């Protein structure tokens, strides 16, 4: 049965609008179609990934090596979750992302990387067994946000913080279901959470219930126990 077109405008009208926009704003039609293609590719990939039923997205810095605590904790947590049947999804790069994919692969689980194409030619880490590479950060971030049923954040820089705050905002505004967000590493996250409570919440910019969107733990073992309590 042919699916009814629920869009308020036709495909031809969309194409005309894209051409008009690209002409007025000096944006090439190729650029616009590149964005659309990224979204289509990404959601097709997620459709296949969701056949696993269980997936967890793990975020964190690209700037740590195998000797760091964050690297080893991410490896351990991903290993535990993969043994529980979760597909492990990361941004596919180095650091915490590599650690999580390593833990998944060593446990015999699905090790997924949603990589970003950069001028520096960021490579997919060697522990990824399924991957897609995106040209646009915002498309890739959308895929990471829709990939899983659990979201785990290790310490990281602007990219990690951007992803954390966007996930919290999407849950706060009910754009996505209230999925568990777990922050691993108390010494790193506690100052930020304290600022949110003492400044943002105290100024009435967020509500008390918004502070319950995320959970703070010390390490991989605590994160794993919390996940089992919340959804397993």
C-alpha cells in the first residue's frame, strides 16, 4: 500500500524552495542536498541498528589514551553493557570513543561508530565494526541522539558538553522520551552540576524536575549498577 504523502507541500515545491534559497543566500544546491543525504543515510542506518532493540551511546573526550582512567573506565563499562546485549554506539573517533568500541568488541558485542568527516581526516578507530561517516556535525549529533535507549557521558570538551546539554534540553522539552542520562566521573562533572544548581536553578531558569534528568556516578561499576536498576 502506497504511503500517503503527509507533507504540506509537494516534492517539486520542495525542490523549487531549495533552489530559491540557494540562490538568495549564496548556498549551493549541492550543499543542501548533501545535508538531506546525510539525514537519509543516517536514519536508514539507525533503522537497521534498532533491530538490536538495545543500544547505548557513549560520549567523551577524544583526547585521552589507553593509560588514562577515563579510557579504562569507558572500556570496562562498554564491555559490561555489551555482555548484557547492548549495542555500543560512539562517535567512532579516538579517546573515550575508541575505549568504548574496544570494550564492545572484546565482549563480542556490536561496536558502532558514527564518525565525522574533518579536514584533519579523522579516522574511524580500529575497534569499530559498523560505521557511517557524516559530513555535518549537526546531522551526526542527531543520529547519536536517536540511536539509543541510554546515554552515557564521560569527561570531555566542548563537543561532549554540547551533546550533553542538547540531550538534556530535548528531554526537558519532551522532544524525545525521558531516557537515562548518566554522567561518569564525579570530580569532573560535580562542579558543573553545582553551578547549574546554584546559578541556573537558583535563578529560576530551570525547574527542580529538570535537575533529575541526569544521574551522576563515580565509575563504570556504579554506572552499570544504575543502568540495571533503571531499565534492565
